[in-house]
C-alpha cells in the first residue's frame, strides 16, 4: 500500500555522458510520494537530460532509476505506466488537432473511450480548452499548445507528473491557472516533479527543491533548509552601480553588519530562494569556499574582496 | 500506434494519393509510351513495365513518406519521444510507424494496377499481387523508419535518397530486364531488395514462375530492417 512520504522516484548515481561531455554527473536523490519536487538549475545544467533519463527516454551511461518500485531500464513498460510528462518543447503532433492528439494519447495509454471523454471534458473545462479542441496544434498560440500538452500528460492519471518548464511563455493568467492545476493534482495524490526558471514559482509550489549545476547536485531540501545554507536574512549593499547581497543567520547579525557599513545604502530583507539559487549555482558557486580562522560557520563564499559565511558576509580578511 | 498517422492521411487523402501517383504514372507514360514506343517495343514493353512500376511504387510511396515523417516527429515536433514514453511494446511502435507508408503505397499501387490493367489487359490483378504490394511496402517502410530514426539532418536524408533510393529506382529491373546489365552489375543489383519485389511482381502479374529465392531475400531484408529498428528504439539510439 503506497504511503505518502515513501520514495516514489529513486535516482542512484545517475551519470549521462555525450562523448567527452558529462551532462549529468552521479546524481543521487529521491522524490517522496505526494510531494511537489522542484528541480532548479541554470541553462545547460542538465535538468532536461536528467528528466529524459528518469522518464526512460534517455539511456543513462551509468546509474539506476526506480519509479514506483520499477527499475526504469529493466521494467520500463511498468515504469512508463506510472509517469506523465509535459516536455519543455511542445511534443504534440502539430499536424493533428487538439482532440486528435488527446485521443491518440488515450489510445496509447489504453484508456477506455468513455473514461477518456469524461477526463477530457473535465480537464478541458478546467483549462478553458473547449473552443480550441478542433484546431490543429500548429494553429494554436504557445499558451494553448502548452495546455493541450498538459492535458495529454495527465490523461492517464500518472502517479508522478514531470513538468519541464511548464509555464515558459505563458501569460500571467495562464501561469496562475497552471499553478492551480498543479496544486489540485497534488492534492489528489499526484507527485509532481517540476523544473522551472521562475524561482518564485518553485518557492510557491514546491515542498522540496534540488539545485543542479553543471550536472551535479548542489543542494537539496525544503526551501527553508536551503535558505539556512546561506542564511535567512539578507543585506543588500549598494556598491557603486551594483547591489551585492550579504547573507546572515539572524536579523541581529544582519543589522550589526549593516550598521558597520557606515553611510552606504543598504536594505535588510528575508533571503529568497533566488538568493540561494544564485549562491549555489553558476559563477557565484565558483566563489564558494571554506573560510578558516573565523568564529562563523565553515561554509563561505567570496565576493570580490569579502568573505561570506553561511552566517554572513564580511569585508574583513579571513 | 498508427492512429495519429492515419488521421493525417484521412485528412489529406487527395494530396497523399496525388503525390504517390504522379511519379509512377509519369514513368508509365514516359517509359511505356515514350521510350517503349520509340524502341518499337509497344504493347509488350508496357506489359513488362507495369509490374515494375508497381514494384517501384512500393518503394517511392513509402520510403520518403515514412522517413520524413519520423524525422519531423523526432527533430521538429518532438512527438516521437512522447510516443516512446507510452507503455507500448517496441514491436508495436515499429509496426505502427510503418502503417502510413503501407497504406499510402497500397492505395497508390491499386490505382496503378487498375490503370495498367486498362491499358494492358494481360496484366492480371490478383490477391497475391496485393499481398506482395503490402509485403514490399512494409519492407520499404521499415527502411524509411530506419533512416528516419538514424539521421540527424534533412540533408542526410536527401543524401540517402540520392545515393541509395534513386539508383535502386533505375537499376532494379523495374524499367528493363536486369539480365541486360553486365554480369557484375546484375550481381550487384541482385543484392538490392527492389530487384526481388520487381521480379516477384512480374511473375505474379504476368503468370510466370515465382522466383522463390526472391521471396527468401524479401523475408531476410524485412527481418533485418525490423531488427535494426527494434534495436535502435530499445537502445535509445533514435
């Protein structure tokens, strides 16, 4: 009997190489049943390649993926029954209408006609697709194509739904509608694996978030746990034409630091997931290092001539 | 699996039939009446080339349709991946993806058979001929599927068409007897699958002895193409 919180997707040592290039480098993590799991990373970090491997499209160079108890390389048909995916690129047949694409997916998943019709009606009503059902995919705008793709991906009621940048190119209303859909599906027990470039989207929707950079896992945890890594309070200091964020464990420490800045303009605020993301991925990550000789925690980041710890960023030499 | 492609054919039937028929009917006109007439072959030559052109149609109506459709679905629509994500056996994928080619070729060949029978009544239409059309179309659709899954650019597909399909079109006994070629060229031609479809079609439609070795060669080619398609999907090489 499946229980919420059990691992529904287990990834062990997943590595994918294309020639000399390692796109995904030994990823190990698990996704719990019933959670919304965010998978963040800069462009080219390996998010889509990881999704393609988990969903059995891409054969891994090494490592193992288990979906709801089914090994994706040896028991791939059963693994595929458990998953739905709305890919980053609209992957519907553009020569067919929305209705034909949906019917095609229903047939491929062996969904009985009556059940399919009920689900299509309910989903198309929810997403407002009704009037576009008989239009060719090629004739729809990006937002409607995306909605049609999502209907196809959830038609067979998968246990885990992979959404690869589902709101890219959508207008604000459509994005909110999609967020609502994600919450509804999740409340009905569907585990969601979400990649997005909209950090606020991940912060708002996800129970846990993983940050991937250059094919490697940088951090994983709840949003609060991730914020703890860099510090929950941030001081933005204006340095010439740019604003540099410094992170601290508490408001008192942040305030003390801000006061020590003298006349410089500063702003004290809560650390956001975007701060965490910027600190743990891309070029900023390259400045992370250990700072010895301080009384602060060991995780440090260098920003220009300053030393940043998980409790705060300081101008004094470490 | 084939439903999506069949929907497309249904929605574009006139274009599908027209594009499948123009080439073969032009061959019939140009070679049957034009070249055949000027050589003094007349009616005998038309009787000779009708089965050849039908064999040729099993190739021309399938390879380009299937390979281009798969290439577009893989590289531009990305819908090929979507289909592979469904819990379907690989054999179903392979058979389903060849269906559009088989149907297009069968429809085109039936029309050419009717035209051929009208202009040369000694060319017989039989269930065996239809069966052979389906078999040949399936074999060449598998070749198209293989090409569509293997290439990464439309240019490469054009290269395959130019270097493999066009030579087959003219050399495999469709428009002239292979025995007229030098021995080495005839031997090379014998290794190509269209030669066997052509020989079998002529035997079935003109009532001569059926070359059993050609049936064996077609079975071998079909099994090889099917296995390669299956392996490519199984190992995610497409």
